[in-house]
C-alpha cells in the first residue's frame, strides 16, 4: 500500500511538471498581450464573474459587470465561475467580439461535468450566447474557447452573465463586505452572485419584496441579513461584517497570492519555480510578484515574513523538497491551514462553516 501511494504521489508530481513545461512552451509562442483575468485556462483557475444588471438604464454605469477577455495565445481559453439559484434562467453571452473571435460557450458543474452542450452557433466576429435553467443552487463554470486557428489580435470579446427575464419593477441591493474576500457567495431565494477578487462592494439586481441576504465565505461564519427592496429602487444595506471561524482569520499560503482562494494556480507555482531556478535565495519586496524578489537581499529586506514554502529549515532559501511540497499542494486541488501540517498547511478542502 505504501509503495502504491509513493508511486501515485510521484506520478502526480511528474504530471504537474509536464504541464508546467507545456505551459512554458506555449508562452514562448505568445504573440498578443494576455487579458487581465489570466491565468484562467482551467476550471481550477476560473475567475468570478458577478451577476450583471441587464436593464437598459444600467448600461455603461458602475453596475456593468462586463469582463473584457481575448484568446491571446495558441490554446488559450477562458473560464469563469458564478453562483446560480435553482429554477432561474441565465444567459452567458459573448458580446462585441473582434473580427477573428469565434467563441464556443460551455457550462459545467463543480466537478467539470457538462451541464448543457457547448454552444457555437455564430460565425467569427458575431456575438455568441447560451441560455439555460439552473437545476440546483450552487457554483457553476463557463468555459469560453476559440473555434479555429486564429489567436492573438482581433480575438477580443466581452463577457457577461445575466438573468434575461428581469421585471421592469426590479431594483438593486448594494453594500459592502468587510473584510473584502474573493468568491464569497451572496444569495437570496431569487438571485445569487459571487464577490469579485478583493473588492468589498457588491450590487445585485433584485425583484422587490422582503428577503434575507445570506453571505458565505471560506474561513468565515455564515452571515444573514433581512432587507426590503422597493420597486425600481436601489437599496443600500448596512455593511456585512464577516466573523472568522473560531475568531481566527483564514490563513492563505504565501504562494497563493493572486486572488487568494485556497488553490495554488499554475502561475503561482511557476513563481516559486522561478525563485528556485535562480538559486533559491529570495528576500521581501513589496513591489515584487507575490511580495518577494530573487536573491538574498540585505538584512533589512529579510526582516519581513518569510515565504511559507521556506520552512525546512527557514533560511531564506527555497530547497527542492520545499518546492516539491508546494507541487503536492497544487496537485491536491485545494489546501487548508493546518498547524499540524509539515509547513502549517495540508491538502484538502478548507472548512466553510
């Protein structure tokens, strides 16, 4: 059994390194600038897209949750995630495509299984959309990929998620989440949305009436807030203050620096590989990627918090075994804080409540 587990672990390590090698090869062939949501080529790296207010009077306002993407390189595709409510009809739409953009849209559940067949009914340069009814509350994913061989220039597009049947009496609920956390679920019986990145402010289109807004975030206790919303009006709720579970704020691994989410993305892993390939020595640098920079630096530059991967021993140097530990956390999919873990972390899903 131990031998089986040993080979299983190193097979995953080898697979991960093959993926890294392939990604580096693709990057060398890049011929256009990546959009601001990269890396988002997999379900695991999907970025949140909040629910958009599709009413004409909201067009061009601060309530426009429209994302700008492109297919910047060979094999590039874009994944987004969102929270949906059972029984509601949703539309994911590719708008204002560049002349070479020929997008296909697929909807998937959290396991990566298709919810509806992939849609690609339009020609290059034409908008594409898919519309479906949600069968159960939860987080879902959209995969947007390019059909054909065109990548780079003129493959840009705008992406939006909305409820196509909004009554003329709908308004909006607005407010702030403190502290701001990425991927917090905000939901009522009528609508749901995810918080984006570390932005505390939210605004969600909503029908009138009396409801309860529930907020769930990894590492925090679930919070509920009753509210009333009038027809065609914005309703600003009091700040939602999230309380850490056991009064302990969630701890993210220092490698999980690009929208911390208890997942080590490929680009985040590559950053530590860069440090290792440069000799392993590093120092604190607020302007550096992930908060660190190559080289031992000065004594003053080593007075900050060391990288969480630098633990055996903690010596301001990333060793091969420490790098392999981070690869293990990445291949596990999710990780969580664990004082008993060899580096203070362990593979597996963190507690939500």
